[in-house]
């Protein structure tokens, strides 16, 4: 594309700071080759305090008209837990059908992992395909007898054949395109038998379309052990929304920290714009202090460029980040300094 409409949602906490650096690097990467037209949306805690709105229908309709979305972070201690998460972030993921929540984990040269060199012998380079529109995140649940000793609270995990099949097929496609061609299903079918068996059967069925891909299965608890004892065994992982949420935080931690973990909320059918965001949250404790690492956002910008078919620019971003990480050592830099030095490598 020669012109791209990008919706930008800086959000809360450190969101605006890291997004500023992400956009700086984006512009440096595409140069004059592509014109990026950005529209900023003031959504998040400030908007909610001012008007009680999380994601007005009109804003959603406008955002839908863009080619992609860049999001900083959502969440604020002064807003009741769940209001912005459900009303804004999850609503965007659901409404825009982001059924593939793509979370790569890769240990870049020069980056220190908390894992020992022996554990890292087989490398660390995998991608989690986290289902993004179903599971317990749907919000199918409720409470009765609230406040009494007999209160009952339910959170029902929704797993549809349609929803599982499409995300599993996407994961197979990604596995088939990688050198190792291996796909691991992570679930807990010894306890969550109904959903677990549906996931398992679907994996087997879709495997017939991708005979070159090898598969295996791990219960989620066992998967956490492998992640810290032999992460090199993983290539592509496919899992449900909640398990994926949890294991991608571990994945971020072992790959050098959540400050480097990028993600894409992808609509592979392209019926709506995909949304790219760092895996980390709004970190209100360090907001506005230029202490946040914008690298996760910058790598998310790389994923955004790749999604838009701007492969050359995407590769340039990844290479610039990679080069910066090698020279980073223990130097303490501000959020803007990190963005500046990565952008400078692209100029
Ligand atoms: C993430 C976050 C969100 C999630 C929260 C903020 C709703 O933890 O993107 O991983 O659970 O998906
Ligand atoms: Mn999370």
C-alpha cells in the first residue's frame, strides 16, 4: 500500500510514552515510501472519568475504517477493575474479530534471560497463537446470592467448533511456514474434558490438511515447566484465551522481560483492522517518568508493518531493534532515548 490509515490508541499509564516511540520508529522505517495517516483516539481512564464512556459506538465505527490499530496500554488503578479491560480492550478484540492473538517469544542476541545457558541450549524461538475471542473471556457468567455466605460466582468458558477450528488452522499455517514445522496444543483436557476434547479432535482433523506439521500435546501446568526447563522444544503453540494469557507472560519473562514482548491481535480474514500492542500493561507506578522500555511497542510496530505487507520496513525495524539490544548492556536510557537510537539506525 502507498497510503495507510492507522488508528492510534495511546491509552493509560506508560501507553502514550511507548506509543510515541513506536510511531517515531514507524515513520523512520517507512520513510517517504508509504504515507501513514494517523488518527488518535482518546480512550482509556481519562475518557472514562470525564464521560463514563469506554468505547463509544461512534469511535468503534470510525476505528473500523482504518487499516490497522496501534495500542499502548489499558488499565488504571482509579478505575474499577474490569471496566476498561472488558469495555475497551476486550471489546475491540471481540468486535474486530481478533481471533488470533499472536505472541512471539524469541531471545535476541545480547539479551539476558533469567534461564541458565544450559536450559537455553536448544534455543528460544517460538510463537504462541492464543485464541482471542472465546474462552472464559467471553463474559458468560454471573453471581447470585451476592454478599451472602452462599454466594455463587460462575465464569463459563465458551469454546465453539467454529472458533477453535479457525484458530487451529491459522496455527497450522504458521507452523507449516517455519523450519521446524511443529505445533503444540496446550490445554487441560484431563479436567476440562468437554472443551479439551473438542480442541484435541480439531487439532487432529486440521492436521490432515498439514501432514508436514508434527504435533504434540501438553497440559498447561506441564507446559509451564517445559517453558522454564526446555523452551527450545516449542515452535508454535496453540491454546485458548486464558491459558494463552498466562503462558505468554512466562514466555515474555524468559525471553528477556515483558519490556520486549510484542503482540498482534490479528483478524486473519481481514474483515476488520488488526491491532498491535505490547504484551505489558499500563505500569501506572512508572507512568510519565520516561522509564518504560518502548521496545515491546516498537517490535509490535514491526509486526504491524508485516501484517500490512510492508515486509522490507518490518525487517528493518526488527534488525534495528536487534542491533540496539546487542549494544544495550546495562546502560540506563529514557524511553525517548531508546526510541531515538532505534529510529536513528533506520534513517
Ligand atoms: C493481555 C492482558 C489482557 C488480557 C487484560 C488487560 C484484559 O493481560 O493482553 O495479556 O488478559 O488479555
Ligand atoms: Mn496478559
